[in-house]
C-alpha cells in the first residue's frame, strides 16, 4: 500500500468513526454498537439482567425471556441457548477463570454453578427456600433481622483463590463467603447506612489483592472490605450502583441505576437535575476516569435507562445489561423496544487517532 492509499484509508476510517456514536473520556473511549446482538427470528431477551464473557470471547446473556442463557460470539452472532425451566428469575452472572458460570436466581434463592454448555456443577442454597429475615417481598426496607443464605440474592464474585462471595441483596443485607466447593465460611452485614451496613448489597467484585468491593445500591456507595469482611473504606459520587467490575489493571467499572428507574413505592420523585442511568470508570484509588450516560435520552445508543450489570472482555470492550422492563418499562417509562443490552468497543483516544 502506498502513502496515498494509506491517507485515503485513514480518512475513510475517520469519517466512519465521526458518524458513529462515541462515549467516554481520556484513555477510556468507546464506540457504541447499536444492534450488535443478533437473536434468532422471534426471540427476545425481554430484559437482559446480566452479561459476561468467557476466555474464548463468547458472551453469555442471563435474561428473563424464554431462553434464560443466550450465548453470542464477539460479533453478536447467536451460538446457542439453554436454561429453560431451571430458574425462578434471572438476576446475576459471573464467569470464572475456568469458564464456569455462576448464575444467581433471585426468586429461587439460589446460586448455581454450570459448565459453559449448561451442565450443573454446584448449587448454593435450596431452591424456593428463603432464610427468615422478616422481609416483605423484595422490599429491603422491611428487613427485620439478618439471616443465613439466601433471601433474594443478587450477585456473585470469585476471589483469586476461587472462593465465592455472594451478595444477598434484597431480602438479607448480607455478604456471604463460601469455599470453592460451596462450604459457608463467614457472613457479614446488617441493614443500615453505617460502615459495614447495607441497603441492598446488589453487586460485588474482588480485586486481585483480595479486597472485596460491594455495590451498596440504595446507600449510593461502594464499600471496600478485607477478604474476611473487615470494613476498609467507601467510595461516593455514585448513583445507586448495581454492579462492579475490576479489570487486570485494577480499573473499576460501575453500572449505576441512577434516580429515574427502579423507584421504590412511596419514595419521593427525583429532582429534575438528578442523574439517570450511567456508567462510571474509576482508577484503583477511586478517582473518576470516565463517565457517560445520564438518561437524558435513555433509549438512544450510548445512553441508559436502567444499567443493572456490566462486564469488560479481554479486549477492553464493555457490555452493559439493563432491566428496562422491571425498572419502569412495564409502567410506560420507556417503550418495549428500548435496548436492554449494549456493547461498547474500546477505541483509541482522540489524541492517538
């Protein structure tokens, strides 16, 4: 290729990128991929509650449609589906280094470990049996006491040693730590807003040094704990965090529900300036590196209505799942066709293009 051809090719690339929707700041810039997911004719996620990718780049979408686990390739092409009849209600997903899937069934009060093709390996909790915390339904505000696993659990994360941490979110205000083979090792947390207390411990992640990050949703913070549950610190400037992801460089990605979706009955309506759903990226020390969304146009590419989960693959691309129907779409706040899954492809920052 001669220099003229290179220049023309670069110009075409720039024009294509200029026409695309880009988000992020600094070293964290992304191109939005509308319509990335290609489902079979007539299929729908209904809503994608959570998403994760494995070591081969396959993307697993845990959803509330007829096919609970839908598997796509990097380009969004459909590969397979499984899980019909296995879950009460899809909520959270985590994939381990060996590509095992940990799927949190909140209505079933269980966490189940599967092979990538759907063979059950381990079950934590007993399906249909919830611990006695006095909670009414899924309303965390009615919890009277803490209990053992589980009462409407929300998410899981793995330590570098393979220990399983579970956020027991809506009905228990606890974090539980299990051995890799499923033995309960310890639990911590109680209802409230003080250090080590929770108002929906909704998301969870473990840094390589063992620090446990808990998305304390209704307290609008992320709490940091030692591997044994000792409170270390907390991060604010977060709008109802639903999930946390930590990459190999210790960057922390947060899916924030914001204040316009998933509003509890009896709660005061949000102020006009309150943010909607967004994604934020922090460095290891909690300093904000990039942020986008806000919900001004929640169904537009790159914006959000109800971010519920996110995952970063080995190329740095981000997948964001949204509970569009449960969080308000069923009340007409967004149309049924509003996106429930978005992919953001990592691109060079403007200074390097």
